[in-house]
């Protein structure tokens, strides 16, 4: 298995999957990210990230049934694994800890 | 989906599905589609299209290619195991069918291996020298009046080699040889008559590569130094070291001692030259007649090789040669020397394959490529056989394919299974083919006079190549069955063996047509080659070759020639004897410049015809007809009043309407001067490959090296013994090597004879394989039609009518094959026939005969299968409906 380092874009994707819950599939994740972050990830980049996350064991996927709306093609739904959840929490904690260590003064200087 | 909905272009989708792993396709394409729908509601259609294309390209990322790791790996190994297992079980279950397949493939591969060995050997000549690619042999071309090459000498004049070396910077160096023939060589009590002794320049080591057993490259610097080969050293000195020992060499009565300064490994078998004695050039230069060694023109006794600078342009060097010749040779009969002769350069590595006029090669590129082609054809026929048989038996495997598909096999799996199966066949055939070729190797070696080896350690290329061939055969033979079997619909496959395969018989029929076309072309080829060889051998060459014995007229015989001849004639079994410079079946090598003083018109004609030195019994021995004038002057000739005989072709070329007009004309020929006294009928002095040349027969003294003796048909061994005794009386040291002129005559066509034998053998094999295939095919089709035929029988059809019906369906195949085979065979064979000046024409009868033979073979094969069904009791096939 590759390193379990979580990249910045990967973290956003992971979080978005968490937000979308049971409705997390390719296009939905892309649109959700567009709405919330004002950035426009390409669909290829997104799938590439999803595939990496799955390789790292942070998410798992299952195929849904065929739908009318997309030419009868199936969707692949993603949800966060326990490992993914742990990584997210850890990343969040680390960030908070670092954040707390910043003295108030330096903020003023910014 | 409503019609009003706009659709994106289709090609990005196709591109993606080609690129993506199957499991990603639905997901990615679905996302693409959904995004497109989403966008077309928000923006213009063309913009949405653009985004769609951009996204499609964006998805071409490595992850999409990737297979999921989880299940696949182990499964594949298990499946391959299963494929092998099923292949072998199927072979065991259908033994006859598997046997036919394996027999065809292994014979095909065996033939291919042998032919590969042969071709590989032929192509490897003279490549062992380090500078092989830069070495060229100097050849001298004679030009006739029209500027065409009339004669090629592979020995050059002595000054050619040295001038090339000194005056042309692109020539690194050159080496000259000066061979003489049949020296007697002595050491202590051992004495042998050798075929060659050579003087050679020390630059030989810069041109050719040698492996030294003893000595080094300084070996040829001193006078009386001699380099010999390892086997020669063994022959004279046994296991002792040869280095420093002395050999006595006797030539034309003179004896000279040589000290051995080097022993080198023998020339490999794949060499166009093979010299055992190489003495230092300086020895020769000390003794040589200075007139002889300074020639630029004539005196073609020096095999000469140049080594060019790497990358030098040989054509450019050749272009400089006319100027070099003109500078060094005075005008010949008033014309520039370069209009009479030219120098050419023959690449060392091509000498063996391009056996042209007078060259040392015995083989011919044409035949090598031809054998190569036959080898490939035999293999292709075997592959086609496999394809045909395995698809014809498709019904047998249909259920299996169906079940596999139900259990989740995809197209790819089924294809792979059948490829594995054909590979298994190919591998088994490879082993058997190897065995077969090992069995046949001895025969091939004897026949081709080679020592080919199947031992993989001697020939690692063979192992590599043969394995590659097996793989290619496996894929080639398996490709069609694999795609064919994989294409069946699951349900159709499961429903049962009677599935109609529409349109698919077309390809198979095509294969059979192709296979039969090859077979027919081979039959036509064999027939034509056979007829041509028969034609040559029975063609009247214009002289009598029966019961004529030929042997060497040594100088001691020549010194008392008339006495020797009359001694021979005392034996009642000897009809006549004659000495001459050359004999028919040889080549016309020597030519001199001639001048004709046309008395009537006071016109002088210069020309150059080859000549023959004969004595007054020559025409009698060879029974050559005299068409005008007298046979030959019985009085002793002198150089000033020579009587010349010319042949009819010469008379025609010199412009006389009838041979009679030539009689009494005054002529100078080289150093001879005299009158034309007779005209002889044309005869094929050289082989039927070339046209009859104009020639001049001179009753002269010099160069009569060949003794021809016409003997009676009785007690031939006794007569030969007598001849040997007389020969030994004059040459006690020499071996008597008689040969019969009719053997020499046949030997001229040895290459063709060999071609005929080999092509016959391999064609028969190809035909047999093709028959095996047809046998399998017809057998299968009979099995399928057994019910139909039984019903016909019940309704009163006769055996004949059934056989006719069955054969009719194959008649078209044979006709189609015939139509393809005839032009192809005709094209190649006419090409081959043009290598003969005298040849048969490929007539309608010959082609029809071949076509009928092939049809007959097919007919017999088909009937052998059809009769089984047609004569069986109908109940046997109708019972279980």
C-alpha cells in the first residue's frame, strides 16, 4: 500500500463524501465541491482522487442500479471507511493544535 | 429518451470505452452523460459539447486503465491451468482428430526447421572474417562489341591488386593469391598430391581473419615461409608440432623447400575458398618472370581481394577503374582498353550466393530463397489445416463454451482458452517436429553436402527461432478458432450442436481454396522442373558424350603425346584418344584478339572469340560434325600457317551467309596466323544455361591439359585399369582421376537436380498435409450430413449419385484454387526457365495435367470419407431421432 498521507484535494473530497452521505457519487461530489469552495475540479481529477483514496483504504464504494437520467448507466457510490474517518479526525486535530499555538500577536501583524 | 434532447458527439465515448478498463466504463461514461445533461440546461449546446470533449480527454488517466487487483491474479493462473487441462483432455478424447492436427503441424515444423538450418547455413558464408563487410573480390569483365559483359574472370591480373592498394586512399589494403594446381608435397616418407598450393601476400592478415594454432601474423614475411592449416599439419606431422619443420614441394619437376612458420585453424565449411598451403609472396617474386608479374591485362591468375575503408563507396571506386585501365594498358586493336575489359568488385559475403559465370560459388541465392519460401508455405498449410479442423469441429465444443459463458467467462476468456489450446498443439508439434527433423537430418546432410546440426549448443539461434516459430504458429493457427468460438451467443451455444453458422463458412472455404492453390502450384512446379531437367538431359548437345573418359594430360604425357596416344590405341577397347585445352561440359575460358583479312572486300575485321586447342583426333572422339571444308590438317602445324576451324555460330557472326564462304579466309589469331580450313557444326560446349558461343578450334601445341579417350562398351573396368597403368607409366607420383564425360555433363545441372529433388520431397509433404486437412474436413462434414445422406439412400439414391453430390460441393473449391494457382506458378516458373538458354515452354497440357493430378488427389481423399457414410446402413444414422 502507498503512503497514507492525505493530500489537500483528497481531504476536501473525503470531507465532501462525508457531507453527502448516501448520495456521494462522481457528479454529485463535483457539484458539491463547486458550490462550497468556488473551485472547479475537473471530473477526471476527481475520479483520479477517488481512485487514490480507495487505494489508500479511506473510502469504499459500491455500484448502484441503473438510472434513467444518465443514459441508463450505473453510478458508483462512495462512503468513508473507519480508517478514513480516523485520518480525517487526526488531520483536523493536528490543524487545530497548530492553530491554537499561534500567538495572538502574530495575527495582528498579518 | 425524447428525440428533442440534444446528444453529445459519439466518438469521445468510443475512445473512452476503448481506453478504460471494463469496470470503470459505466461509471465514467455515466458521469460524463450526467454532466452533459446538467450543462446543456445551463449553456449553449456547442459549449456543452466542448466541455463534454474536454472531460472525456480529462478522464484518460492511469487510474482508468488499472484493473482491480482484488480477484484477478490468482484466478488467471487457475484458469490457464484449466485451459491446459481441458486441451489435453480434448486431445485424448478425440484421438484421431488430434492426431491429424499434430501430425500436420509437426511435419510442417520439422520441414521448416530443416529448411531454416539450410538457409541459415547458406547465408552465413564468409561472415566469420572480422572485416567481412568491407572486403570485396576483384573480378575482371570482358566486354563484347556491344559493350555487354561477355565473360567474367574471378582471378585478376597481378598489377590490379597492387595498384588498387597504392593509388586509391579508400582501399585500406589488398591481398593477392597465386595458386597452382596439383603440386606434390613431401615430408619424410609421406607424400601427397594436393589440389592447391598458394603464394600469398602478408597483407592477407589485414584482409582475412585467422586463428593461429602456432605462429603469428609475421609468418609470411620471409622467403620460403609457409603457413598451413591445422588438418594439413595433422596429415603430415601427426601429433607433432609442425612449427619450424620443412616440407618439400614439387611442381612441374622443380622442387623447393618451405619452412613452416604458422599453423592456422582450417577455413570453416562456410567459406567460398579453402586453401591449405599459403606460402610467402616474396618467394614467388624472387623467381617470377618479371614480364608476367607486371601485367594489367590478361594473365588472370591472381585471386585478388581488397579491404575498403569502412563506409567507403565501392561504386565510386568502380567508376575510377576505366581511367586506371586506360592509363596502364595500351590501346587494344585501336580501341581504348576500358572498352574491352572492366574491373568490378564483388562483396565477399555475396560470393557464395551469387554463383555466376566462372565464380567459385556452388549455390545460388535464387534457390536459397526458393527453399525458404517452400518452408514457409509448408508451415502455412499446416496452420490452415489446424484452423480448418478446429473450427469445423466447433459443434463439439459449443456446449462447453456456453457453460463457460454462463459461469461468467467473457469473450476474452474464451479466446484465451482456444489460444492456449492451439499453443499446446504447437508445443507438442514442436517437440515431435524436432524429433522428425533429427531423423531426417542425416539424409539432408548427405544430400546437401553440408554438416548441419540440430544441436542447440552449436546453434543457439535455432533454439530461439524455433521457439518463436512455435509461438507464432500457435497464435496464427489459434487466432481464427479463438475469435470464432468466442463470438457465439451464450443461449445459441447452449441450445445445441445444430447452430447454423451463417457466413462463417466463407472464411473457411477461403482457407481451403488457398491451401489447395498452394498444393496445385507446387504440383505444377514439380512437373515443370522435372520436365525441364529431362529436356536438358536428353537434348542433343551436338557432340557424343557416351563412353568418353577424361583425365589430366600431364606435361610428361604432352611431351610425347603421339606416342602416348598410339600406346593407348593398342588396346582394342580404346577407339580413339585426343588431347585438348578444354573439353565440352567445361567452360570456354581463353580468348585471344583476332583479325580477319577479308580477301574479297579488302576489309579488316577485329574480333575476339574464345578458342580451343585441339589435336587432329578431337572431332572424332566427340563425334562433332564438319559442315564445310576439312576436319583438320593432318600435317604438323606451324605457327605461321595455322589451319583454323570455326563453328557455325562464328561463321554467322563474322558475316558469311554460308559456312562454305568461310573456307580459305586468312586470319590472325593471337600469335597464330593462317587460314580457315573448316567449319564445324554447332555444339553445346557449355551447359544449356548459355547460348552456343562462337569459337575457334586450333590444332596447336600448348595448353593441352585434358585427355579424352573414347572407349568401347566392353570391359570398362579393364579398360580403365589399362588407362591407369599407362598414366602411371608417365606420372609415377600422380593419382589417376578419370571421369566420364557424361557424368560431367550431368554435373552441370547438379543445382537443378538438387532443386528438383528437394522441391519434390517438400511438395509431397505439403500435399500430404493438405490431404490430411481435407480428410478431416470432409470427414466432419460427412458426419453432419449423415442423416441427409441416409434419407437420400432410403429414398433410392445410388452410391454413385451420393459420391457425385458430395464431390460437386468441393469442385468449386478446386476450380477456384486452380484459377489462383496457375498464374502464380506460371509467373515464377517462367522466371526460372529463363535461366536456361534452352528450355521447354509451359503448355496448356502441362497445366491441365497438374490440375487433373491435384483434382484426382482431392477426389480420392473425399471419396475415401464419403464412401464410409454412403455405404453404411441408413438405420445406423436414422435410428436416434
